[in-house]
C-alpha cells in the first residue's frame, strides 16, 4: 500500500486532556475544501468502488480542482478511510458498523495484567 503523501502528528498539550491533530500535506495548501466537497468525494468513492484518481475525478457530481482532490485523498489516507494499491486503485475501507460490532466483543478487549 502506498501513502498518498501527508503526515499526521499528535500533539498533547501539557496539563490538558485534549488532543490536537495536525496534518502536514505534501503539497502547498492555498485553501481548504468545503465540507460538502469532502462528503461528495467520500460518497463517490464508496459508490463506485475501486478506482484511480483520474476515474474518481471524472465520476464526481461537480468538478473538483486536482490539488483539492489530492488534499482530500491525503486526508482520507492518513485518517485510515482509504487505501491505495500498487496499481493506483483507491478503495474505501473505513467501516464504522464493523468497528462498533468488534468494540462490543468482550474477547477482543484489552485487559491489563
């Protein structure tokens, strides 16, 4: 599996319970995409299945600039929503229903010794 090109860092503030996430992208970011654009890209990936970045771009309901699409895919990759295989196929892998199912299983819970 290939990384699309960003880095995620977790910074914990001293004395605070909050976690701040910072994503460094491989490309220069002039602006960030709107939420509706991010959702449209996610829904399209889920709907069409494995596809290349070019195929995805063509299947989107609205035109998305190439750097914006790259930024969205960087984010999805680093958050574990998608993977990209050696042929360049992008696949949506995040499945919240399965996560909820396995979280409930007692035999999979971490138990400190």
